[in-house]
C-alpha cells in the first residue's frame, strides 16, 4: 500500500497524540481536545474502512473542522482566549508573562484563517504543503496568507505600546 500503514491501529498510534496536541492548542480543556481527537479518528476509521488513505494532513483538516464545530456551539471569544493563552505560554516559554499576553492579544486581532496558518506554522511545525491540505488551499495561498499574517501580527505587536517582541524582530525573526 505504497507507504501507508498496514492497519488502522498503526495510523491511530502514530497520529493520536499529534491530533490531541493540535486540538489542545485550540480548545480550552484537554477533555474537549480528546473529544475532538476521538471524533477525528471516528471519521478516519470510516475513510480507512472504504479503502481510502488516512494521512496526517487529512487528520489535521478533520480536527480543524471539529474544532470549528465546537466553537460554533459554545461561547467563542472566551474559549479562543483561553486556548491562545495556553498556546502562547507553551510555544514561547522564554517570553515573560507580559510578552505572552501581548502575543495572545495580537493573535486575537488576526482573522481566523491568518491565526490558523500562523499556529500551524509555528506551533505545529507543518510545512506549507501540509498546511495547504489542512486549510484546503493551494501552497501559494498558504505562503501568501503566512506573509500577510506575519505582517498583521507584527503590526499588532507594535501597536501594543512598542512591545519588546516587536522590537526583537517579531514573529518571523526579521529585524525592523
């Protein structure tokens, strides 16, 4: 099966922790993240059962859709703020709490798609081609979105009282 795992158990074992971690960064509680992962792998089982492949980018896309479904049915703003606070603290352990708050607020100013591309790039470490699968876009669109999102994030950080993150070079590491 050209590069595909031989069993669904292998697919599950290789990817479950990644999908839970992905969801944890976007949801306010671990139990919600585990629910999203369970729903994602239920969909993966159906896909696997009919002979279709189940790759990690596809799993991320399903998980992303499940996260969106969750936010549609709950108090969106509060849950997003909690998830971003956790993600900002996790990804930037070297930042002090003021830097993390500034980053969280700057991320909230971005459009959902821009925020997702930033998080998939910097928190999940995905390539542009994998992100394209997750958000159902072309690789060129991912690069354009990432470039635009970095500029918006840098501007949002600069707006927060000439914050140290912006002075240090911002999210993309380029000095201004």
